[in-house]
C-alpha cells in the first residue's frame, strides 16, 4: 500500500487528486467541531452516557465522527444520504419507471442520483426538525423559540447537504468513492478514543510484563479480525459460463468462456445496520419514559440492549444476542433477494447464447443459481455474525465500554479502503496506458 501511495504521488494528475481529497477532509474535520449557534453542545453527549450507549446512537455517533455528540453543523453527517440511497435502491425494485431509469444507461443513473439528492435533503430536513423540536425544549436549545429552531434545522440540513456535495466532488475531482471516503474518515476519527479505552482498561494500571502481553493480544485479535473481514469482503464464488459460437455475417463469433462472480458477502454491511437499528429502537424510545426494569417489559427492553449482552450478571439477556444474529442472517437473505435476480440473469444468459456447463438454460439455470446463492449467503451471513459478535463479547466480558470500532465500522473500513486502493490503481493503470499511446 505504501508503494502504491509512493507511485501515485509521483504522478502529477493523481497527486493533485490526493491533495484535493486531503483538503476536502480538512474541511470536514473543521465542520465537525463547528458548533451550531444557540445549541447546547454537551446535550447529546450527556444523553448518550445516560442511554447506556445503545447500538443505534453509538453507531450513529461513530458514523458522524463524533459530530453528533458535539452537535456541530455536520451532526447528521451523510447518514441521510445513505438512507436515501437505500430507499432509492428499494424503490427501483418496486417502481417500474425507476427500474427502467436504472437500466437506461448513464442518463438514467444521473436521474436517479438527482432524485437521491432531493430525498437526502428532505430526510435531513425531517431529521433536523424532529431533533430541534423534540429535544429543543429539554435542554438542547438555550432559548427554545421559532428562531432558534429554524437556525438549528437550517444548519444541520445545510451541513448534511454540504457533506453530500463534498463527497461528490471527491468522486469527481479526487481519488473516487467520495461518499464512502467521507464515511471512512468519520469512523477513523473515533479510533483514537477506542485505542485510549483499550489502553485504559488493559494496560495503564498493569505492570510492564502484563501490559506488553495485553498489548500483543489486543493487536493480534484486531489483526485477525481485520484479516477475516478482508477475506469475507473479497471472497467470491465464480460460476463458469460458456457462450456458444454463432454465425454473424460471414464469420463465427462467440465461443468464449467467462464466469459470474457471486460475492460471499452479497449484502455487505446492510444486514448488520438493519438488525442493529431494529433491535435498538425500542430501547431508545423507552429512555424517554419511566420504565420499571423489574417487570417483564423492562426485562425485554434490557434483553434488546446490546450493552447487556455477554454479561455474567444478565445471562438471560443473551436471548437478545441470539435474536440479533438471526436478524442479520434474515436481512442478508432479504437484501440479496431484492438486489440479485437469478431468473433475470438466467434469461439474459439464454438470450446471449450463454449457458453453465452441465446445466440447461432457462429455469434450470435459475434454480441452480438460486441454490448456490442460498448457500453462499448463509456463509456470508455467518461471517457477518462473527465480526459483529467479537466486539460485543469484548465489551460484555471485559467491560471495555462502547467502542465505535465495532463489526459494522470494521466492515465499512475494510471495504472502503480496498475500493479506494483499487480506484487509485486503476487511475495509475489508465495513466500508464495513456503514456504508452503517447509514446
């Protein structure tokens, strides 16, 4: 990777893109500490500590790089854009007109991207208004009136729109994958706090020998988890496809062999996000009411709180952990089913004269792809469960506290880093081709 950056820095065009990306990230960091006028910046920090660091708020704060707890102008970060992208992706399956746009080449994708921006601004407006009005009278705003609410709403909405624009500029003028890089930068900005928490828990109060052993074990565990995540992210099952030869004019065309790469982790990080958000919602809502945790309802809420999992004092709460894992597997199948259609792939292969060796074209091919897909989805979902379980186990058994460097964050970090490396490599490759042609 260092050799890649070194080679990229030698190329003027790529160097300009790296510098532009770095400057944009500085703007993001500056905005992350720029407070909204008239807002109590410590309000959400206190609320997060009182909420026992439930998954939804803790993960949301990690996604924003701590901007949410500090309530800066980037408090919403790019989460409205991510939600908007997921909504538009689901709508393209449900609405035929959007599905046609998606298949309409570059112009159609531009139109969908435009709709995504509009939905992003709308979601940011709704979220900021709900936060300003819902929390404004409870201490979020120093002076709870129409003017202060308006300033808060406009600031957060504009901040989210600005981050979306910065992400698009990084995609166009930087190293690419702009939105992903913004998200990666926000997550990595919380990494020093995580390392400090690990140091405080396992090393600071120990003697040198124990501290060194603890540090080696921590580094080894993190390294193994990162390697496992990389393997899961890159693993594919290649389905061989053979195309028959046919006459076109006076010559034979086709006859080539290729393959369909089916990713093992077909749904990415989406199942973890969905499962975490669904389980955390009742626990978050309950914090605004008086709850008796000795009752059955109170125990159910504790069971859904990830802070209670893997704790010896609350063994019954691990039922929530089992439910969490089952939801990850369920959402992995659900999300893959709406983003990959084996029947459509089989029909396209048949139209183009393609077939899987040993499998008849048409429905038998579709059934074969479905069977293989169900098998690899389960493997990918189990891998997601393992990555999500390790930080929960460390937090529950050792009492580390809520780490932003969770399974969700780790999957995002690994996938974005790998995508960015591939993007830089492709830009260097294109530049080498141009240099060869000029020679």
